[in-house]
C-alpha cells in the first residue's frame, strides 16, 4: 500500500480513471467514483463518500481529489468506479495517509 509522505498532511490525492471494462471493451459514458474506508489490506470496506464529477485533472490526466473533507485521523482508502448502468468495479489499490494527527504526549515525566 503506498503512503502519502508520512507525517505530512496532504492537500490531495490522485487517481487515473479506467479506460476499459473487465471484458476488455472500452468504457463508454461517465463514471461515478466512490471512496471506501478500509483496512491496510483492503478488507472490510465502508463507503465513505462519492466524488464530485467536477474534479480537476493533472497534466498526466489523473484526477485530483482534495482531502479537505476527510476527518482528522489515520485513513486507508480505496476507490471504485460505477458506470451509468450501476455496474460497480472492484476496489482499487489502497492508499494510506494521516490528517492532522498530533504525536502522543511525552512519557515517563519525572522529578
């Protein structure tokens, strides 16, 4: 699982849209993307949010997703794509990142 730079609060993450269906035919029409919160291995996914259709694209064609709507804490996410006939893909690879997580307090304070 790739991690966004540990210890940094990322501003966004990126992904590339699928161009083929599982049967090898080209994707036709628009796709809806869903972010799932999951564990490190992609197990026990829980739908967290659907991405807006107005995402910006990077120079390489990747979609850029702002992370401003994620709550503070450790996140492991995966995405799915759903076509206009409501056929949903399997989960993508997972991505881990942390938002605004402070360190634990100092230990063994003594006089």
